[in-house]
C-alpha cells in the first residue's frame, strides 16, 4: 500500500481550489459590495453572457439553483397537470421532483448499462399523446446519446431539456452540453465542476422566445416591475454568487483537464480488474464523478473509510423506488439496469487538486481490496 499520512481524503476539496482563486474572487466580491447592486445586477448579466459564449448558445438566464432551472424550463413549455415527461430513474431526485412540482407525471425509462444515461432505444415504447418533453440527464459529466434522442423528439414533436447540472464543459460531437436540446439546465452547487459558494443555477437556449419567457418566469412572471403577465417564481441569481462564478469561469477548462488526468490515472490502474467508465469516441467526459462497479461495493466503502478515504454512492435508490414517487405505481424489477447499478456503483475521490500521492493511496487501497476479494 502506498504511504500516505492519515489526513482524510475527501470526495472533493474546495479549500485547495480556493487557494488558487481566492484573490480574483475577493476582488470580484468587493466590486459587488461597492456597487450597491445585489440582485439582477451587472455581474449576473455578465455571467449569463460569458457562460452562453462558453456553451455556444446565444442566450442564458441565471437562476437560483439547478432544481429551479429544471422547473422553470418545464414552466416555459407550459407543462403541467395531465402532461407526461420522460426521464431516467437513475439520477438525483431533483430531476423527477421538478416534473412533479409542476403537476406533470414523471415517466421513467431504463438506462444504458455502459454510460448510465437514458437508453434512447427505450423511449418510443413509453411515448403517449400526453408526452410533452424528455429530460435528458448527462450523468457524472458524460453526455447522453443526443443524436438518437433528438431524432425521437423531432419525430413526435417533443421538447428536449438537457439536465446538464453535472456536465458543464462536456461535449457530444464537439457540441457542449446545454447547446443541443431546446433548453439546457445547469447547477453551480459548490461541489460541481464550476461551483458557487452557495446555491446558483443557469438555463441556456438557442431560442429567443424561450429566453424572453424564462427571464420573466424567474422574476415572478414580470416583464416590467409590478406588471405580471405570467405566474412565475422568485429564482434570481444573486450578484455575490455571480461574482464568484465569474472569477472561477476562466479556470474551468484547466480544472476539467485536471479532472480528466485524475480519471486517466484511475482507469490505467484499474482497467484489468474493473470496467472503467465508458467514454464513447464522440463524447468529451468531464468526470464530475469517477465511478466504479463491484458486487461488494459496501465492503470497499468501509475499507476506504477505515483508511480515512471518502467514497460515495450516486445513487443508492432509483427514483421509481423512492417513497415520494410511490403514487406512480412502479415496482422493483421495472428498471433492472438502474436497480442493479444502484447496488454496485461507487464514486471515488476526484477533484482538480487531488495530488498524485493522495490518489496513489486511494488506488492502493482499492487494488489491495480487489486482490484480497478475488
């Protein structure tokens, strides 16, 4: 086993990242304090412009968080009671929750075993005359099979919302996440690849009409102060989080490159004993998470914890088996690939500043465990 001090190794270390970006962040925050603009000011507008340019779309709308981004996107399409929205059962709860919050019905489709993303070949079998949209999750930083999904959506005139909350900077055939579907949704939760120091989110689109509607919906449905044409939400990106994100955005591609290097070292170390994450040739994986699969996942997690190394399960219970979704009448066995994956998946520490020495320690624990449990 590689030598390493007993300093804990977390899933993500934001303090190490802060050491690099502290000065530009403090300068940006000071500008906000001095400006007197704290809601919907120049920093938020600049972030929208800069992120839109980075993604490769003409429009972006800053919102309160990634969950709001999903809900506002559904509202922009007037999706509500009686409507159905197709999505994956293997994702964070917010994806299904946003559908339910607008009164629509989540309809789940099993995942692709290799990429963990929604399996396009299963979509048509659940489409009905009530189907209004597909929320496509780009899980762990890996984009879904967008060509096939967009073809199905076009055939049935269904809207496509990209849940890119884990996938900023990820690519599919050279196009970045959030630029292919009708709408892209992003989360800037602190642990994301581009993270604020609080809650923040953003929506991207190529369509001016959607942009204008989303700008109203995020601000109580108001186009002009005190004049409300829509029923919206209070979901405005505040200036402080926008300032932090603006200071960090120039480092994003550097951080993504470092994540890919960490992932490469894991894959080179494990490929003979474990199946590495699948990365099709036309995808640019950004490794928000690096996940492995094994039957005795829980035992490995305990072994890592014993050596003060963090691990995490994303996600232990698929959405169709969550208590909150019992009313949908799904049952165990309905989505076998998602269910099997939930019992086997384990995420290892990955962040830009994870040193080679620390990673070698993580690798040594995993390899020793695998050797002793063959």
